[in-house]
C-alpha cells in the first residue's frame, strides 16, 4: 500500500463537517412547501443530497476501517499473529480509498453525467468484428458490476460473427468521467478461433464516449437542418421490429453528424433515443468550437491500426493487458474482459490529473 499518497488523500477527501453543513442547507430547501414546484431543480437537489449522504457515510466507514487497522497493528506489536487479518483489511482499505480517489479526480464539467459509448471494429473483417463484440460485452459487464443501467440503442451485426458497430447508453454516477479512459483504439492479440490453422492474429477496434446532455442544456436543433430516414430494423428483435419501419436515422446537415437507433419497437421511442444521441454529439461539437486550444473531437480519433492503440490485450503467446498511457499491466485477462476495468480507469484518472504512471502498481508485470 502506498501509505504516503493515501494519507494525503484522506486529508483531501474527508471534510465531513463541511459536507454536513451542505447537507443541512439542502434539507432546509427540501422542507420548503414549494420545493416540488420545479421538478428538474428538485431532482438535482435530491441527487446532490444523495451524493452528500454517501460522502458522509464513506467518511465514517473509512474512519472505522482505519481504527480497525490501528487495533490490528497494536495487537501485532503485542505479539499476536494477525498477519492474515491485517493483510485483508489493508487490501480492502486501499480499494475503498482508490474508489473515493476516483470521485476526487472526476472534476470535469461533464464527468458526473451518464454516457453514450460507441464501438467500431477496425480493418480485418470477422476478427475485428468479434473483438468489437468482446469490448461491448466488457462494458456491459462493467455497468452490471456497478449496478448501472445499460441500454443498447443501436447494434449492427457483423458478417458471420461479431458486430460492425454498437451504441450503448450507460446511466449512473460519474459514468462519463470514468469511461473517458476507454476512448481510443484497443488492440487484441490472440490465436484466432476463425483460423483453421490456429495462427496468431492482431485485431483493432475503436471506442468513443459522449456525455448525455440534460434537457435543461439548450441545444438548438432546427427541423430544417435534419434529414430523417426511417427503415426496418436489422438483426434480432422479433417479427414486429423487423417487419415495420421502426428504426430511425438522423443526419444533421450543417455538421454532417449522423445518429441512429433501432433498439425499440416503436418509431417514437427510437426517435427520442436518436435525438438524445444527436444532442450529446452536438454539445461536444459546440464545446470544441469554444475551446480553440483543444483538439477537435474527430482529430482525437486515431486511425484504427497498428501503432495507434491506447491499450493492448494479449491472449497469446502470454496473457497480459497493458495500457500504453499509464503503463499499468494486468495479468488476469479474463477478469478484465469480464468487466473489471476499475484498476485501468483509476490509473488513467491519476495519469490524466498528475501525469504520473502506475509503474509502482501491484498489477505491474515487466515487459
């Protein structure tokens, strides 16, 4: 455990008294008889109350855990054999602090928002399409682990296996901020299940993430600027989905942005979901124009090919996942592909905030 950094973190995170005062102010607003007259504002305040209550609960939980660890150290000094208990408590304590540190590091304007994630395979046909589907499953499992709501709003099946593209809405606290760690090209090296000669193949897929924009943020979309196409949904979904023109595609003519949704049975619901995606993408588009110092969104999308990957997933001849930005390496590949990407997210947030890599991480494996 990196005790020095964790000690500093404790002091930075836990202002329990300050959070208690904030909570008391919110409680006074909630007690106002007119509180529910403005539903959107009321919901924001209720979410903030929940966040403060969780923060205060975390403060108490960490204080109790620290006290238990101090007691175990005292027993060890007295000659008791508490090594097993102490190791378990320290491991749990560090994991808890890393989760809380993530919350500290997520300070961007949109970090707390829900997210829309899109996945596209690179060149390589079935190989890359299968890899794109593996990534889709990984993010769905991550959402499930955290009890986040995940809805696939668009999925285009691959030829033979995998997917040609997928769009997923993931709803939960700080989802967008966390999933920024996944933006870029992901590289897979494995013995191909589609190669009769069992040769090793390299596949690529790209991932991009947009924040979901609340209705109170005004994005002006003029009807005359939209080209609307309706068509029959493809893939699984039952007779109704495939036999009626329920799928919707919007093309925003001034920007060329295209979104589509075919997940729902009704055209009305697909229109609503597609409009949500369009608003999110237009919000990002407008942000870029205002922030001239930043690279444009499309410029940040690297070519889906060799040398451009942010992370490599090697399944043969050895098994390891390595993030090329943070330098963290994880040997338990199956755990990560099953959705446990939190160590990778945490390392990215630290790297983004401080510029420091995770070379001293317990997950690190030499090249």
